[in-house]
C-alpha cells in the first residue's frame, strides 16, 4: 500500500450509508457539512471531518513503514417542525442504530479497502437535543455525533 486510505474510506462510508437509507425518502446522506437546517421532518447523516496520525509501522512486515490511524466524524440528526422532542430523539436514535449496524455489516472490518486493518464505529457519543431559539416556532432537533475509527498500514 503506498498512499493514504482516508479518501477511499470516507467515500466507502458515504456509499454504505447511502445504500442503507436508499428506501427512506426523508434521509439525506451528505459528504461534508450539512449547512443550514430547514426544520422540516427529515434525517440528515453527515460524514464529516477527519483527524489522523501517521506513525512508524509497528505491525512487522505490513506495508513499507507507516501506520495510519484516523477517525471519521459522523452525525445523525433528526429535525421536525413539531414540538415533540421525544419523537425527534427516538427517531434520531433509530437511525443512529441503523447507521452503526450498516457500518458494522459492511464489507467486514476492513471496509473492503486495501491496507485498512479495521474501520469500526467507536468512541464516546452524545445525544444533543435542541429547540429553535424563537419559542419553538421552527421546530426541534436531535443530533448524535459519533466516529468511525480506522487503522491502516501504508
């Protein structure tokens, strides 16, 4: 393996999630930041920023000398024009579960990418509930940020 696996892994995550939610007309999978929210009833799944470290290889004869580890940040966000926070939060949690299941069931721990040893949803998460600042006239949202942790050899 000679080059970084980051671009291929991020693309693969977007492809896996797009396939998982293909039958859901109110779900948008987005490569990068989602931008402005409309507070219509929808689910937004963003595959966003990445943090990475390249180090001298510790895996013996794998690759030609470097390990690449990185996290891909994802957010599952549910929005609704209504005022029922419980409905929005439970919807976000349902779609978060589906996203994690799709990532775990993808083409195995390696995400089907040469050089990747694992690509798994990991880490600490948060469930962030919010309401529009102007007395809930626009709606409610719940965001669940999480990461996919990746280890590759270059």
